[in-house]
């Protein structure tokens, strides 16, 4: 847990800084300088690029993470893992480009009526997708070597700073929107170059164009594992982005822009999960290999509790200030207020059930992870389509809540029955009760009616009402130790 805590803290700090920069971009700069349709275009292009890259990768990231411990144990043998991963990803890119060529007219036709701007720039999906595929391979290899900080920096801070620079160039008319969207789409070319340089600097990047005995022995398992994870991962990516695609097709890019802003606010709750997951996944893979079940249970319970504490604290800070936050945006964005609330409930549910997905995909029960992804997408697509058609963007929020509830309930029950592991303790209940008490106390406090001042006061009260009891009663051992480490450093 020491590595998870140490790198998780560093990664969390980077991700929070990235989210702050992203909030400035998406909640302040984009709405002021761009139309809602243009904001929606950036979101949809991001979603299509991620989906296309996932198709091209053929499950390789999960394969590298799971089987890298075997290659690490055979360090004296010349490792061919990086070479074959790169070759397979190139084949995947060529294959998906070929398939996309056949469906391209149908894709353009689907978006042309409600989202003509997307039809004009959809081709950037393939350019951005190529660079994202390359970056993901090198990022995964870096994470397998327990080097998580640079990948987090590039994805969370580097991307936001790069976007801010592009917005500034657009604002002072040094580039037009066409040039902006082009440059916006190729960020991962820069990130990939940085990642390659770092791996070469540390002499971790080795390409050996031979098939080793280890690969010959593992390739059938790797192929079977990769195939299932590929399907499950693809379903997961589609499920994460299906709301964007359907809103763009049914309601148009302007509605997508409003939904993007609302969804981004709720996504702040995911910071604990994103950082802890990235650090914990390779450790879980090693623990399953070593049959260290006690460590797996320890990670399961601790990550769930810590994610929940941070998630509820962030939620209170967001929701208690929601009206003031939306008052800074153009009036059209007010339609996203209750989208934020419902999406936050879905995020809290996901945080509270811990690293269940990572546990399944790194264990021998990874096939079940695939089946749960099928169930998720099977719920997500029809409920999104029906509820968006009937209720607009808030329908997508309800769809997410329904799908996440079913998805995590199934995974929780399966892990409990199969491994006799569950992430909850009495402290989980205390954290929920503490969150309810903090909300009821703060919501009834009269304030100044000066927006910035009120946001600062409510935010400070949330930190006090959640932080003091968590530390006083040691609801989380990790947070308690971290707090005292910080105090000791300040004293020194």
C-alpha cells in the first residue's frame, strides 16, 4: 500500500491541478470565446478519438499490465513485449481505418442533420486516434514499471495547459477556429514524443524483434485474455461516450456543449478513482500472481473508503455552490444543473464500490469483467436513447445512474461470492452519515450573497465539517497518517 499511497498522493495532486486548469478552460474560457456548438464539437471529437483508439489497441494495454510481471521476472531474457505490442497496435490502426472507410458515409449522414460541424471535422478522429494509440502503448509500459507520475502529468496537466495556450492564440486572433481544432486534435503527438524520450532516458524502452520462449509459452493466454478485455474495454469506452454520440445525433452539438460542461463538473469526483486505479492496477496484477489475497482485500477496502471520503467531500463542495457556479456561465448552460446532481450520485456509487473492475481484469476471473461490460452497454444504449429522446440531456444522466447501479451491484455480488471480499466497513456508514450531516448544517447557513465569497465560505465549511471528524475519529488510517506527515514537514 506504500507505493499506492505515495504515488497516489502525487498523482492526485497533479490530477486536481489538471482539473482546476480544465475547469478554467471549460467553464470560463470556452463558453465566453466559443459557441455551444463549437464546445460540443471539441467534446464529440474527443469521444470519437478515444473510441477509435480503443478499437485500434485490441486490448493491448490490459495485456501489458497483466503479463508484464512475468517479463519482469525474466529480466535476463531479451524482452519482446514492447516490439510485439507496437506491431499489433499498428496492425489494429490499419484494420480500423480500413473498416471505417466503409462506414464513413453512414457516420457522416447520422451527424449531418443535427451536427453539421461535426461532419466537417470528423476526419480528425483518425489523425488524433493514431497519436493516442501510440501514446497509450508507451504510457502503459511506463505504468507497468510503476512510473505513473509523468503519464498523469501529460494527460491531466499537459493537455490542459496546451488547450489553454490554443484558446489564448484563438482569443488574440493568431489562429482561426479551423486551425484551433486541428491543433487541439494532435496533442498526443507531443505527449507521445515526451513519453518515448523518458523511457529511452531510463533505458526502459527495448525493442527486440524476436519471439522469446516466454512469449511462445504465454501467447495463447495473452490472446485469449486480450480478446475478452478488448471486448469489455470497448464496451466500456462506448458506454462512457454513448451519451455524447446520442445527444449530438438527437439534440445537436449545442445540447452536447451544455451536457459537456455539466458532465465535467461531476467528473471532478472521479479524481480519486483515476489516480488510485492507475497506481493500484499493476500492484493488483502482481498480488494475484503471488496469490497475496490479503493485500488484495486490503487494497479493495482502503481504496473504497478513501475514494468515498474524497468523493463525498468534493460532491458537497460542488452541489452546495452549484447555483453560484452556473451564474458565471451563459444562461443556456443552466439546463445542466440537475444533470450535475444525478451524475454525481452515479459517480459516488462507482467510487464506493472500490477498484472492482481492476480486481477482475487482473485476476483469472477477467472473463466476467467482459460480461459485466456487455451488461452495462446493453443497459446504457437503449436507456440513453429512450431517455434522451424523451427528456433531453437530463435523460442521459438518469441513464448513467441506472447503468452504474446495475453494473456495480453485479460486480460487488460476484466478487463477494467468488473471493469472499467486499470493500465496506462500519467506517463506510460513518462517512455517509457525516456527509449528510455536513450538508444539512451548511445548506442552512445564511451567507453574503457575494458569489465568490459564498463559494469560498461554503468550500471551507465543507473541508472543516468533513476533515475534522475524519481525522479526529481516524475514519481513514491513510488520510490520518498523510495529514500528520504534512504537519511534520511544515514544522520542519
